[in-house]
C-alpha cells in the first residue's frame, strides 16, 4: 500500500495546505483504494449529472401543480413555509412543503424557469447515487458501490423522477440517507448516527408524510436485535431517535395546527382544514384502504361516469388504481418502471443471507442485507396491496434498495465463486434477469426489436459462463461477469435513454418509450366520462405534435381524455400513455387531456395572460379557477396569484360560497376562469358541491368575457 504525503511549504498557510490535501483526497479517495476507484466514482457521478441534465427543459414546468407552489414560495415567505399554491395563500398543496423548499429557493435566487425548478431534482438524484455508493462501499467493495450506483442511475423510474418536481426525488434521497445512517450506527452503536437517521426520517415525513415511515419497522427491529451494545442501551437509543424524528418532523405540523386558521391557507386535500386529517386520511390510511374522502379514489362517481373492464371499485365506491396483489410490481402498468432487476434483487438477498447466515449477531454484512432487503420488501408489499391512489412513479422509492442488493449480492457471490453453489446462484440470477428483460422489452415490440433478443442471448450465454466462473481464469471470468452486467442493464438503460429524450408534464408520468406502461387509473379497464371519449388501458391512440411525431403531446399531457395537450409554459412535453382525445372547446383556454383539467393544466394564450395581468396589482388574486392544475397554468403564465377553488380535485370545501362572495364584495378577485378542472366538488364527495355552487353563482350574476377560446367572468362587473 502506498500513500501520498505532503510537506507544508513554510510560505503556505494552514488553509492552503488543507485545501491541497482535500483535493488529493477527493481524487484518490481512501488510502487503501486502488487508483481506479475514485476516478470511476467521479465518472459515475458526472455521467449521472450530465445524463439527467440532458433535455431537461423539455419538461417545461413538469407538474404545474407543484411548480405553481414553487413560484408562490419564491414570492412569499408565508407561502414558502406553508406550501401554498399561490402567493396570496388561499390553499396549500396536498403534501407538506419540504420538497418545495429547495426549488423555491432556486427560483427566488435565479428566477422562474424550467431549469431553476428541475435542477435541484437532478442534484438530488446525483446525491442519492453518491450516498448509496458510500453506504454499500463502506462494508463491501468499491465495485459493489459502483454497481449499486449504476443500477440506481439507470433505472427508468429514477431517471424520470430525478428530473421531475414531485416530492418523490427528495423522499428517495432521504430514505437512502436513513438506511446509511442506520448502517453506520450498527457498526459501533454510536448514538449520533441513529439520531441523524431520526432527523432524515423526520424531514422525509415533511416531504411525503406517512410513506416515510414504511421502512421504520424493519430498521428498528434490525437495530434492536443486531446493534453491538446491551439491549437496554439499544432500546434507549431507539427511543431517543424516535424523539428526534418527532421533533424534526413535528415542529412544522405543530406550527400549522396551532396557527390560527383565519390567518393561514387552507390545508389542501383535507375536508376540515387540518394537516393531521390530511396525514392520516387522504395521504395516509386512505391510500391503504382506498377510502380517500375528497379524492378521485373515494366517494361517489360523478354522473355519467362508469367503471368497466379491469377497473374496480374500492373502499365502498370510487375509482380504481389498478389490480392489487403480489404481482403488481411486475404487471404491464408498473413492471417497466422498476422491476428490471427486482427478481435479481430478491435472489441476491437470499444468497447474501445464506452467505452470512452463520455470522455473529452483530455482523454488519448481514445487517446490510437485512436493512436494504427489509426496506425493499416492506415498501414493495405496501405498494402491491394498497387499494387507494397509486401511481407508477411511486416505485422510485424502491430503486435504492434494489440497487444496493444487486451491488452487494453480486460482489459477495463473486468473492465466493470458488464454491459451486455461489457460481450457480450468479448464473441463475443472470438468466432470470435476461428472461425477465426479454419479457419487459416484448411489451413494446416496436421499440428496438433487436434488443430483446440480444439481451436474452447475451444474458443466457453470460449465465452459463458465470455458472462456471470458479473454473475459469480470472481475466476470462471478469470478462464473463462484465458481459452479464451489460446484458442485465441493457434493457433498463435503453428505457432510461428514452426517458431522458422525452419531456414529461402533468400529474401522472411514466418512464420509457410510448406504450411502455399501460397505466393510469384502473390499469386494466376503461373509464368513461359522460358522453365523451373513453380511456383504454391498451392500444391507446398516440397523440401527435405539430410535426406529426407519434406519442408527442404538447404541454400538460398526462391526463385522461381531453385534447391535444396544452402547451406548457417553458416548452413542449410528451403526453405519456397516449391519453389523447379531442379538444375540449370554449372555456378556460385550450384544455389538456385530463378529467377536465384535474390531472393537467390549460394552454394560456398571450391574450388571456394579458387580460389577467391588467390591473392585477389592485387585487389579491388576479383570478380564481376550479381545480389546482387549471389555476396553476394561469398563475405560471402570468406570475400573479390565482385562487384554486376546491384544491387539486376541486372537492375541498375551500373557499365556501359565503367566503367567496365576501372576497368578491371586498374586490379581492378580478376574474373567474370558466370550466376549471375537477368535478365541481362532487367527485370526491367531500366538497359537497362547494365549487359547483360558486361556479353557478358566478355564471348567473357576472359578465362573461371571451378571449379567443377562453371564457372568463369579470367579478367586478355584475351581469345586471
């Protein structure tokens, strides 16, 4: 082993010497690492960063729902704190605001734009790869860490969500940090690492509420059993970490619940203006049972809407979110997003536990398999059986766990290759992965049709070679292992490249080429809305952009039946799943496709934007619209506060008709945007028709203003 030492120049200060030493460590890494390790890590991080930056602005404002909240937070510190949808603080998003804070700070510093919103998400992706590498490499080998990082970076749903502004990117980073901290604590039972794990989970709760707690049971049990200290101290440390978790996640909750309701925004997604209700209802237990009051998944269906085929009622009524069960992570809706290496991760988890089975209680290698494996199994089981709202992109939470198990398992079996069973296990893993990749690639037969056969043949040949690796010389064995790794990653890498080349906008996005995920609400069936077009779960017609390219929809695409996707502020996007229909005429601008604006926004013409900007400074809200996506489109186009009546689904009872009339009488709202998103408060059943009542009152009492295809009502000009 050789090390590099530096002799300080007497003319140099301590700071200069320290900087030079730090630069050396950055490049060389650990003193006992081979020379190639740190350059390889830096290359992986640089490639991840460059790849995730590629074509970033094609997504425009991505999910305009969260982008509007980011814009509001960049204008108002109160909106920043609460996660309000508008700077005038009418209503919040239906999540806590932690994921919005980095984006809002970026916009506050650099101005509003696609890059300013999405670049923090890219940095979270690079950070997740770095933390995962550090966690795996610490106990295993540099190769294990690099393989884990590469698997994570090349998973299609990771490439999607680390370039998108939903909360899931920050959640995945914080979950990875949590497991890293627990593994550090398991090494020598140092309390500080368990405390830091509690902090990470607390902020993960402020990112996506109870989803942050999914991995707590396996991690807590693991520490209670395996930490190298007395049982009494272990339990005390867990209690302390729990207290820290409550403090780091609860300070914001306490502030919101104690804040006078009259001086803070309404809590979006709740029916009684309570964040605790939102946490345990719509965003909590309702996601498990399917009984989500106020959402598209709970309550009565609107008149004229029926569920057919594979769509099923859940929780006593409501929409359907795909078939539940043990096969959900592998089906046509979800499989291409996450499951490429999921069978391999399961096999390698078993193999890793076999290798470490006879180790002592405190063995850190076995603890690592149990930590990552327990987190993966707990999350996958909940996702598989939850009956409420479920989107394919949720599975990004699984990517660090799968990647870690693959990196650890492959290298552990490689080290054991002198044993026949270990090489057979490697061969079986490679063969299963090749066959499953062949199946997944076969679901998009027109996309690189040669690739599925190349992956299958190459993977099976590599599997045979790996099964015999113990009898091959090292150089040949390494070549076979490299071929197996390339074959295993070729499928997800191709889908990742397709994802990077595509803009993604709206509320429901999927990775991979068009048709890769026949998803959306219901999965296997069809949803009809009144007399309009239906949504088919397979063989969907693909939208086309002005250039006639298949699968390209402009703007806030990702909805259900609607029309040519509205142009997103900041650039064109691609509607995934081909959910394209006719154009909804007349009101509120050109609609995107999506439950009348529930899942997407509107195309805002220059004339409509100019109308709302005129004299906007005289009003608290330049306009009001039903549904957050519709309001968000106008807010982003004008950078003026737009009130979202009824929140995301249009079903939140905020504001009430009486409150809205008071705002109008006080001259606080200038325009009402006709035919906004949502279902008039009736879809979720929780709004009790509030937004419908407001719409009816406005249409009867105020003057209509038409700008192109957009219809507004001037709330300062009574009709009579």
